């Protein structure tokens, strides 16, 4: 399951990504926001997605705000969450291969739509490399304790 949310700054990109993900026959759950007109608080949406992903092993999330910064700060407060703010295909690939990010974060006000779609595709299609990277993720998990 892929859980998706944005604030008003990421709403347009969220809608585009949702269409793309559904066209890939992925099971998508949209947790809002529902339009770009009302100003909302990104931590509320980061919390919903981070809780869902944290409580459902194997599920993943995508969060979008204006810059992606606020969403990534908020989501990473939750246990088991590795939320990666990515800027291009390289960081999207690394977020999977090295960091095994379970939430991809992007900035709706900083990315062109085509670039964002390529980044999501890259993240979905890349594989975690494990090995020394798993050791580092284990160390991050220790930091949560
Ligand atoms: C909302 O104006 C904006 O602050 C938010 O979308 C995000 O960029 C925060 O990091």
C-alpha cells in the first residue's frame, strides 16, 4: 500500500502523482489535503502518513509540501520512519538503494512535474542494497531508543 498526502503547497503535485500511481495499478490511499485553496498545517498530514507507514510494515508513503522540508522534519519524528527529501533522480535512487526510505518527500513548489514523476518512478523501481547500508540503518534505529 502506498499512502499519499500533501499540504496546500503540494496539492497539485499530489493529484498528478496519484493518477500516475493508479495507472501503475498500485493501491493508493490519499490522506489529503483535498484542495489547494485552504491553508493547512503540514505536520498534521506528515503525522497521518508516518503513523500509517510505521504501523503497517511493507507499506510506503509519499509526502509533499511546498519545499518538502517541513514534511521530512515532521515525518522523521516517528519511529521506524525513514523519510527522504529528494531533489532529482540520483537522490531518489539513493533514497532507496542506500537509505531504504519508506517515505519519499518532495517539494511541490520546487519541482517540475515531469521531474517529480521520474523521481517517484526511480524510487519505486530501485532496490535496497542491504549489507553495509543495513548496518547503518540499524544504527539509526538504535538512535530512536
Ligand atoms: C506552506 O506555506 C509551506 O511552509 C509548506 O508547504 C512547506 O514548504 C514547509 O516546509
